[in-house]
C-alpha cells in the first residue's frame, strides 16, 4: 500500500496567516489546495513534507476572476471547473476553455486550482503553457510584501519555481491585447491523461497578416528561447495552413522530447509540429 510519511497539518485562514505559517514552519512546509499533484507524490514518497498547510479556506480571498480595463486578474485559488465555466474568460481567451476541457476529469477539476497547477511546475502541465502564451504575470506575496514575475521566468525547471519558501502565489494577471486570439491543442493516451504533447498559440493580425505571435509547447522539453525564429517567420505572412505547418516544423526543432511509456521521441516531435500548426490555425480563425 502506498502511504505518505508522517506530517503535521495546519489550516490557514487567510493569505497573511498562510505566509505566517510558512515563515514559522520553514522549508519543510508545503501548501495544499486540491492536492491532486502533491498527495500522489507523497504516497510514492517522492515528496516528504513535514507540514501541510491547507489553504482551501482562502478561496473566498483568492477565488476571483476580475476583469479590469487593463486585463484580467485570476486568483490562485480559482478551481479548474471555474475556469472552464467562465464565459468571460472564454470570450477573452478561448485557450483557457480549450485547455480545461482536456485537463483530468470532473473530480480533479472540481478541486484543483490554477495556482496549484502553476506551482507544481510539472513539465506536462497544461495551464503553464496557456499562461506563458498569454504573457501572464505571477503575483507572489511574502513577509516583505508583494512582487511580480513573468510567467516565462516563474518556472526554473521541472517541479521548481521562483517562489521563495515563505511566499504564496496569490494571482495571475493577463494583459488585454486587441486584434488577436489564441488556442490550445493536445494529444493524450486517454481522456484526462497527461499530455503526450500539446501546443498553445496566440496570434495578432492586421487584416489577414500576422503582426505578432506567441507559442508554447507542453511535455516535450521545449526551449522557448528558440521560438524567436518561429515568430520572425510568421510576422508579415497570412496564417495559412502551409505557413502554420512550417512554423510548427520550426517549433519542433526547439524541443528535446524523450522516449517513454507515452511514445517515442520521434512521435512526440511530430506531434509538436502538428499541434503547433493546429493551434496557430485555430487561433487565427478566431480573430474577429
């Protein structure tokens, strides 16, 4: 039987209280919201925190989706189900609904949170790619106050983020941009599984012509620093199927997938190419 190691349990009542607990308990404390990533790792003894700090009571404080003139603020405790069902998010950024439809199952979506997904920093996690494609900013709060960090800099590596041990992710901020849209495409072994590969794309058009683009790849060990080549190719061209396919080919050259039980490296690279094409074409087709 898989059983976690011993740990002590605390229940935070506010963001300030959660920060205080992190400060007092130190680096061996972990926050838990939905728990669908952390608890299985604890059962396998891949994670052995001495303390769990339950932040579910913070949903009233951090469970908001707030539309402002400059953009949208999404609280870190917003559940996957709430993201999926938000008509405002779907109208502004349909990529959220694309991704949430293929994240896990209703049980997980009812409890899991966007903050938990981003802080888990799993290379196969969907919302990290979504937020990076949308040029999101992560807001962290700690004993010294609040600081912001670009989503592109939030993940330092697999399962590692830029958040300090005594900081909590409080919200994600996404700026408004005109004349653009976005999409997410994913292939999985079975419904609700982690991605074999997935791609997100956002494009901004002037008439039929691309003036700016962003892409992201999931689960294929992508190197985003190389995507500039893709953007340079796309700018000034209509996003036809031929253009999108070549852009996908360029993107696939900047990833290093590994062969595992989900597929060979060659197959995953092919998916990176094809899914980038699909995401770009869908995004361009959604621009009004």
